[in-house]
C-alpha cells in the first residue's frame, strides 16, 4: 500500500503491505471486532490455553478460578484426584457464581437459586424441581422432561503435562503434544520434567496494551540487551550471548534459548557494550540479587523463554522460574498473572535464591517492570495512527529458526500464523 | 496498645517523614529510614494471607534498597509519575526497650503527567521500628497491599 494514498486514519481492517509479516498494521491491535475474532479463533477454538499448575490444587476439592481468554473458568481437583475445568456460568440464569479466587469445596452451588453441581460440573441438585406441595396439590416444579444430565456446567477438555494444566473449550482440539510440536516439547519438558512443583505465589498486573504485545515482547530477543540495563551489564541477556531461536512448524510457539556470556566489555563485546544501557561501572551494593547457581537440569542454557500461543509464557531466567498467564480484556488491555514456583526437592538455599531473583521479574521487577511500560506506550502509538504499521525487519523479512538473537523472526513467524488463522 | 507520648510522637513523625521522603522524588532519602540489616517486603495481600512466600519486591538489606534507588534512577525505563502517600494513624501492637511493632493503613495516589490522579495502591504496613543513635529506623517494613491488580507497574518506593 502506498502510504501517500491513505484516505482514512481509521481503517476498518488491518491492511498488510504485501504477503510478508514484517510490517504489522497498527490496526491489528486497535479493533474490538478483530479482538473478538481472535478470542474465537485462538482462545476458544483449536488451541490449548494455560490455566494453572497442578501444585495450585494439590488436594481433592481444591480449586482456583482463572480464565480462558475472557471466559471465567474454575480449575478443580475432583474427589477422585482427577482435574477438571468448568466454565464459571450457572446453567440456570447464567450467573458467574464462583467468586473466591481459590479454596476447597465438596461441590459448587450457585447462590442465586442454589443449583448445585459436582466438582466435575454435573448438575446434581435443583431446588423445587418436583414442585411444592400445598393443600394436597403440587405447585410448580421443572417440566417432567427436564434432564439434569443435559444441564451441567460447560466442561472444558483438559490436558496436563509435567504438572502444568491446559484447557480448551474445543473438544476436537489436537492432542497437547501435537499442539506444542516436536520442536517445542523438549523445551517445555526441560522445565516441567515431572518433578513436583512448589507454589511460591502470584503477582498480577493490568497492562493497558493489546495482549499480543506480550507474546511479541518475549519473541523479541532484540530489546533485552538494550532496554534492560541489568541484562546487558551483568551479561544475563546480551546480543553476543550464545543463543538459539526455535519455533514449532506453524511458527506460533517459540523458545528463546540463551547462555550467559562474560559480563565484560572486551574488544569482541564492544558492539553490544557501546549501547547506552551498558553501564561499565555499575556494581551491586548487595550482590545477592545475582547469586546464580547453575542447576543440572539447565543442560547449559542459562535462560529459556518459551512463548506458547496464545496464552502463556514459561520463564527460566537463571534460577528464577515462573509462568506468565496472558488474560485479555478487550483489544486494549490484558491482565498478566505471574505464578512463581520452585521444585519440591529444592534446598532451603535454592528456595531463598529463587525468591531473591524474583526481584528481577514481575510488575516491579528490576528487569520486567519496563516491559509493561513500553507495551502501554506502544498501544498509545497504535491508537494514535491505526493506519500505520510497525517494522519488524531485524534479520530480514523471512521466518525461520536462527543460531543468534539479532533478529525479529519470531514476531514475523507469529504473524504468519496469525494471518493464516485470521484471514481464513 | 498505648505508648508514652514521646514514643508516640516519634512514631508519628517517622511515618510522616517517610511519606514525605518517598513522595519527594529524592530517592536517596528512602534507604536512610532503615537500619543496615533491614528487610523491606512489598507483598500482595493474597500471598500474605495464604502464607505464600513470593513478594513483589523482597529486599534484605539497606544495600538492596540502594540498588533499587540506582535502578529507579538509571536502569528502569518508565513513564514518569508523581506519587502521594496518605498514611493513617499508627496502630501499636507491641512496644518496649527501644523497639515498636506497629501497623498503619495507607493509600498511594498516582498522577501521570497527562492524566488525572488515580488510586494507585492501598494497603497496610506491618513494621518493626527500633531506636538507634541516629533516631528511630525501620528494622523491617512489610507492605501488604490490597491493590493486587497493579496498574501496570510499580517503580518508585512505597
């Protein structure tokens, strides 16, 4: 499209320049209609969405309330130990009945008319179903053909792997392993190899930007060595670190794999340490923030950031591990929920270390707080001129795995998939 | 519990001075309210009440607070804002021999340069305050916030 011929500042749909995906229209982030189509096609059909960790609901009757896309769901461990995900909408009058964020129950009851459900979502009690007897007559009641079996809560399909729980409203969704794909499964299993997990807790932030921007942030190995002074100065994430970028065959998921290099500013490092954010003289007053101890399961890489489209990011940054759940709220905002954890066999020192390194991450983190800030300000730019487009052409315009991080190929890959699904 | 008027006055003064310092924009003032071997924790109420150990920020020394000040000033990109603390009356839980355990409710308002003032963070502080040769200081400060859904990010000290 010739930018000089634009006759509207507010295009109805995103207009792509050519077949590629290196120039992403701002309108891909600014339309409520498009957002609803994304919810349908990515969050509610054909995809597995992250809903939590098994360690959050260890005992029969334990539940947590969360979302799939913008739909409230309850993740619950039934009395037989199996995990179920049901939609938090009463079959009777549609009330979103579960208000607690977590807890332990024997069953679920909607307070409005006390319709009662098993933990698996089956309707098991309807008050006055057979009517009320008065003066020898039966008044009211549900119709004789009312079938409780047909009126349970909406049940989602559930899959677990390595202690992580996924759900889908689409019961025809492909198996989770196929959804992740053979290129991503090993990176998933590296972190979640079946060891028991220990829940540390949550951080929650509402970021006023389109949800895709968070996927893109973690598919963008260009910015960490520039925006994040801590990363570049202490060598945690730097353009000259040994690294690999890996995608599934449809380019929707990705792993950014990096191995910490020397933190110095030697001659080879000059290009990356001449950036404004490298601070030669920066020293920590308390070095315990970076008390990093390599762990056997790393198998080398010191940081692996895995984006599973559309709903979650899996973080290993040295000793700090977490999931980051993307919960959209309209086209212009999302809630970002961090669940930090450790492993049940961690020493006390390792637990302390993981919790200390958590200072780098989350809504106030030394490294991560500014990601939310730049996403907010990108969204402001998009809303201002939705006829324009971003430029994700570092490393060219193609899509493919690389053995370095000086590229925006993962973002281009995600939008290749996005176009495939959204334009179908 | 009731403390003697001099102790009470010192405590109220400490809270008022702290609020003025963290709202001033002069971040170097902040670590000086703490003893060297202090703890400072910013914790969502959910984690606190469920005894989950994760904090939003967890600092274990005055040196870590100084690292945070450096981070705010030099390394953390953020949209600048003003913040304003309003702190309630201290509630003394225990007191004796130069050491006070106390709490206070607080609200922090945020004002961005181009926007209206909004409620940014509310909660309560759970403190241990000790008397030192340099005056009353925080030995520990745990800020338990109700505002669990953080409006994007927290950069400046609460």
